[in-house]
């Protein structure tokens, strides 16, 4: 499958990298210079209200570890589309970024739910050719994103759920133990 904005990367079952072990990464930018994406299934034990105390209505919004790059920055992906100016569509009905003041106002008024927006600390990035090399080395399985993947309630099971949705060949991978020697 071709890599592009809106592509999902699923780490291979035995990846040891502590940042990417059993992760689902949503690619939000892809081009000749490289790729940018966010880990969708690594919630951290911090709520948005703890990072943005002046942003009302954020108590029920979890933060996710987006990746090891720029971990002092906040990013977001959402389904609010035209409600947030300057959003970049990355897949059908799925957007990245946009006017943060509008986001805060939507949160304050309760007009955006935690199933419609995900906030990330940091991002995942690859330089020119790096991601393609990692895919050739079979470090990543490439899939298409679907809105239901974005809204998936239990982040811990997203990796397995996406693999199972890809058919029998991949569904078998979803059941591989993290450490086969313990089987």
C-alpha cells in the first residue's frame, strides 16, 4: 500500500523500540522531505486541563504521546473540519491542526467532544527515505485509516483492532504474544 497523508502505520508485533512497540501511527504529512505522524494508542496519565489550565471544558480530554519529537509541543487531530479554520484534511473527514483559539472556544462551549479530537504531546517524524527503509525492513505494516479507528474508545486495543480489520493474514499477527519465549 502507498504511504500518504491518512495512512496508518502499525508496528510489527516484535518491535522492541520503547517508543513504537505495538503502536498505531497516523501519518499527517508525507512528502519528499519525510513524514510526520502521531501515535494514536499511547495515552499518557495527564489530562488536557493539566497542560492548559486556562482552557475551560478540558477535564475529560486525555493526552496522548504523539512521538519522541518536540515533546514540549501540543498537537491535535480532529473531525471538526470547517469548524476550525486552517485545518488540514488528512483523510476523509479527519483533520490536523487549525486555529487553536477556535479549538479552545469550542472546548469552552462544549461543542467538541473527546471522541472528536485527540491531543498529542510530541510527534513522530522520519527524514527523507527513512520511513520507506523501515517499511522495506518490515518494521511497519501499512493500512488505511478509517474514522472509527480515530474514535476507538480503548487505545490499548487499537493496534489489535486495526490488524484484525485488515483480514485473516493480519488478524493472526494481532494474537502474537509480545514475548514468544514466555509462551
